[in-house]
């Protein structure tokens, strides 16, 4: 996949002119009055999601130009290349195969290692969730970025599927006050630490991991290996830290897309293996929609095109994500990190 400039595509100038017209004279009330079928034309059904674009500042000619932009940019062939493991992360020269994490066994690249790791992780999660056997009452996840925001968001959102026997805390702030506050009322024998770091060298994460280890030993904790697990690709460093139980990560999974990998261990601990597999199935259903739905009915592509329209042509500099449910309160922070890290690497 080669780098290229979208503003050099033929349709770009047409979209610039269309945006000028919309800015000058578009009225949403008039658009609905002129086309009673506007909502029907500008809505998409996808797995478990209904998206209504009819309130967006677009008309059907603009949507047609955006479809043309997608075709000229070869979006569908580029999508297929990414899904098959082609180069997607141009800055690091890597694939972006997080979709393989949620595909059924045998239906995506790296399937065996993905599902072997998944099975091992979920067996461990169910073992810990049987608190009568494990004695664990508190889960403390130590990570930063995608290793923190993703699991934290999902554990809060999936609260209705969680039991009452485990509490969850997430530590990312390198300021020691945060972890000290969290550990104030914990007991070592009832606490499990999840150290989430692909490299096992991230400064903030390792500083907090050392603080947790010191607290555990100073409070008389025994069998450190039983109370610390790691999700990492650096097994050697985890072993040197004193952690025996590790769950693999791979360089073709970006941190911001990693909640379907072993970084999702806190989610599995919260909701159990059955619901975690449902979580994966839901994501896979959207992957199938993305891979197969026609361009004009493809929800991820249409949402992306609207983002391009608002930012590049209408000049909008911000976007509001307003959760309708308290359980989704961490979603804006998760999406902010995911999208800005994905799209902002070349922007200061």
C-alpha cells in the first residue's frame, strides 16, 4: 500500500465546490420538506446498529460525490488488502490485523495462535472468577493508552453482565498517588495485578508495576507469581520481573485496537468466557459487514466519508461523542485516543 494525497483525486475539487454551496444555502428543514424520503435514503442498518445520517449537513448530490471519492481512493481494494494482512501501518511498516482477533477459528490469518491464546486466557479468567477457589476479590489493571482506556471503557459498559464478587481498578497515572489510593483498602492475598504492556518497558506502566510489587511484598504478600499476570510480547522481561503467567500480544495488533486481544483480560475477568466470546462475535459481525456490504450501505465507510466531509470540506475542527448511557461514560476518551493516534501521527 503506497502513501498518497486524497486532495489530488479528480473529485476533490467537486467536493470543495459542493461544500461552498452547502455553507451558503443549506437548511435542514428545507431539505426534509423537499424530500420526504430523506431519512430513509440517509440511514443504514448494520449488525445491532441503526445509523441515521439525515440530520447531517449533506444532500444526495454530496453523498454521491463522497461515494465517488471512495471509489477514486480505491477504498474497497485497500480495505481488502488490510483485512488480508497487507501493509496498513505506514509509519511502522506493519499490518493491522486486529480483525483476526475476533474471527472464528480458521477464518483469518494467525488463527491458531490467536485462538490458542484466547482459550488459555479465558480458562484463566473463569478460574479467577470462581472466587471460592482463587480467593481473588480485586483486579488492578496497570497499563497506559490502549492498554488502559479500552479495558476500562468496556468493563464499565458491560457492567450488567458482571458478577458482584470482583472489583476493578485501572492505574495509568505515573503519579504514585493514584496507585496508593487504589491499594489503600486492598489486601495482597485477595488482589490480582494485570500488567498490560506490549514491550514491558513502558515507563509509566513499569513504574506503577514496581510500586504494586513493592506494596505486595511490604504487606506480607506471598506467591507473587500467583498474584501478578502480564499481557505482553516480552515474556523474558515479565519473567525477570517475577511473573510466570503471561498472555501473548503480537506486533500486528495496535494498542488502540487491542481490547479483543489478551489486553482484554480484565474484560474477560469481569464478564466471563461466554460473554467475552459474544463480545468477539459482535465485533466480527461488524467486520463481516465492513468486508461485504456495498459501498453506499457500508456503515464504517460512510461514517469515515462523513468525517472527511466535515473536516476537510466544511472546516469543522471538533466532533462531539455524547453517550446516552452512564455505562458508556468512558467511550469518548477511548475513541479520542483511538482516532487521534491513528490519524494524527503526522500532525503536531
